[in-house]
C-alpha cells in the first residue's frame, strides 16, 4: 500500500531515503532548500550537488515549498542539519496532524540548548509521534543497494513499527527499539569520534591507536548515555558500536575526512569554505563537552576534539594529553 511521505532535507542522506521510498512505490515529496537541487531532481532525476552520479527514481518529486511537501503527508522524515531542525520543524508544525510519525534521521545535538532532536521536536511539533532513525549507513552504499541495518526508536510502538515497515527493503533492514535517547546519542556522538579517527589517519598513525580510540570513544558515549537516562545496552547495538565502527573506519565518512584535513593543517574555517556538506561532529563535539561538564562526567576525547576545532589546539599535542592522563582502571569490581 502506498504511503504519502514528506522528506525534509535533500542532502545525500535525505535524497537517498527519499529515493528508497519512491522505488518502493510510495508517493514521496522531497523538500530541498537549494533551488538548483529542486530543478535537477525534477528535470533530470539527479542530485548532482549532494549525490553525484546517482540517477533517481523518476517518480520522486522535489519542491522548494515546505507546505507543498507536507500537503497530505502520512509520514514526515526530517533529514536537515541539526542546527536548522528547530526552524524547519517549527515552520512545518501547523501542517503535521496529530500522531503523524515524525522520522528524524538527523544526527546531532543543539549547541545552544544542548537538546537532542527528540527534545526539539517535543517543543515545536508536540503532536507528532517522534521516531529516531539511526545506524551504520553511508548514503552511497544504501543507494547502491548494499545490505544495511539500522534502528527506528520511538516511545510509541505503533510509530516505530510503522516506520520499520515503511523503510524496510530486502537490502535495508530496520529494527525497532524504544530507547530514543540512546539511539540519538549514539548517532550523534560517533561523528565526533570519527573526527578524532580522521586525525589519527592524517597523522599517519596505525591500528593500535584507532582501536583504542574506538573502544574508549564507546566508553565515553555510554557514560554520557547513562547520565541522560539511556539504556547502556543501546551503545552495543547498531546506533552505537555499529555506527561508531563505520564512521571511524570508512573512507566515505565526512567527519573522518574533516579529521584528516585538520591533522594536515587545514583549519575548520578553511575546510568549511570549500565543503557544502555538513560534518555534524563539529557541533556535537562542542555540545558533548558542555554536556559532560554539566553532568560532571569525563569525556576527554570529545573535549580534545573540541579543543582542536575551536581553540586551535595541536592534534598531536591533544593525543599526548589523552595518553598522559592520570592512570586508572578500565573496569574494577
């Protein structure tokens, strides 16, 4: 049965999800901020700006009119960058009926409020049924129909399972879950850890430091999750360990690419000036450091990434700071 879906955000991930749904036969309207993206999708069935060399299903329609995209939508998928989610969902709220599944595939934390996307949605679209969609999923590989598994988390089992059915294909497996906070934190914090992994790569370091980073990064993610009420088991799943491994090791990771550039001497401002895509780990590093301070917990990797990004700290010096921290037990009963 066909479902009318509004996908908000036509970056690589938003376009890929919209294309996946259109190929399944759903009536999809993809809202794009950029006029050239709308024109290229509708005229040539391509998004050359954010998903180059990837022909799109001809049934997929794009629009720059938010109201048009939302008209009659039975499900809404938000894939805009985290720093504009509040504004976009606020503008969309009046057009979203009560109990409509709001599937958020944005991975980030607001830097000013330190709120997760579920918190933002609860404030500006309280009538919607929020679902966090996250997991190890490079857009290009999903577009190429490579086997992928993600998780849809909601406090509403109806919304979680309807989202599961909506997005699942033989190559895109969706699990359901109830731990929204854990799934959101996993999807957000792994981006900051991926910047650190890119720094290691850019400095020419090997497998030992990368393995240590991934393991201790997961410990930091779990620690913050505990402080915010998440289920620690979530961080051993797709949205935690799964996405962390992918983003720290995969060459397609935008956050890892940023880390490599930082290690080679590029500043954050210089990198942003030459890249249109958003590396969500940048704002998340700042937010994670502030959350750690607020809750009195240690997140040394996130704090050192923030120091490199915003304080001009030397990547190599930051590694030394981490290695020279006070000795302690990994785990002690």
